C-alpha cells in the first residue's frame, strides 16, 4: 500500500512537470500561456457561467465516486473474499475499458466542436457514428476480457477460491461492457452541448437510485452471492443505455454552448 501511494505521488509530480515544460517551452504552439500570470480578471458574469456549467459536473463526480464506493461495500457484504476478488476484477476492467472510455471522450470533443461551429447536422451524424463504433469496439474488448478471465487472476498471490470468484466477476462485468460503453458515450454527447444537469441525472442519480438500492436489498435481504447480485445490478445498464440513446436521438443536447451560456 505504501509503495502504491508513493508511485501515485511520483506519477502525478511527473505529469505536472511534463505539462509545465511542454506548455511553457512551446509558447508559440500554446498561445494561451502568454501573459498567463500577469493579470487574472474573473468577472462575475464569467464566474456565474463557469459555475452554471461546472457545478453539476462537480456534484456529479462526487456523488458518482461515493456511490461506487457504497456499491462495492454492498458487494463486499456477501463475503470476505469479495474485496480481493473485486480488486482483481477492477484491475483488468480499468486496463481494458480505457478503449471505450477514450471513445466516449472523443465523441464529446468532436460533437462539441461541431456544435461550436453551428454544424448541428454534422454533430448528430458524428455522434451516431462514434457511438456505434464505440459499441462495436467494446464488444471486441468484452470478448478479449472474457477470454483472459481464467488466466489473469493466476498472476496474483491469493487463494484458488478468490481466483475463481474474480474470474466470475470479470466475466459478468465484461458481458455488460457494451452496454456500459453505450451509456458512457451517450453521457459525453449530452455533456458536449452543456446539458450538465441532464448528465447529472443520467449518471450519478442513476447510481444512487437504481444501482445501490438493488445491490443493498439483494446483499442484505437475500442469500444471493455477489456474482448474481452484480449481474442483476449491471443488467439495469440496458435501461440506462436505452434512455441515453433516446436523449441523444431527440437532440436535447444540441446547443451552441459558446453562444447560449
């Protein structure tokens, strides 16, 4: 644990230094850095606009992260082996899910650029194409994850019972990865138009009002193990994905944030 904490701090310091050196050393490329420290003038209007768009995102991230922590606590309530098994499952999830996570961010960037140029039809077309691509890529990643689910836990120095449980958890989370990808890309499309309150409801409130109640009730009031509980919780991603696709298709996110905020 001490080594992991040290590695995290070192990586963050290096990340900071790389950004500082890259921006300050290439002032022609990164023009925003010029005169950055000479004057800081934040008007009330600018502050209000930033808070209007950013506050829902801040609240969303806080609620989402705390919600995921509580969700894992519900899972761990079923057995002492769940915590180490979840650590193994989350490791491979984090390694492989970066693919569709990156697609989701790319969707938001590209559609946001189109919205800023007032090319709304192109924004809708790009959103549809990129969401489809993200979904298809996640299917491939899901199959890869399931394929290595039996061998990956072997690299850990733990018991066979925990390895078997982590394999089952990896298979469950991988099976629902395409739905997770679809809801993730929908989230970034909605956010690209500045509809941060919609994404707040779509993301963190869904965790607290759907995921957590199901996990809490099943872990406390039934004899189900963590595997079927996780499967039932993850299955609700179907409704979240459908809701995201409907919101994207209706175009509620189409908004030029530069002009209308």
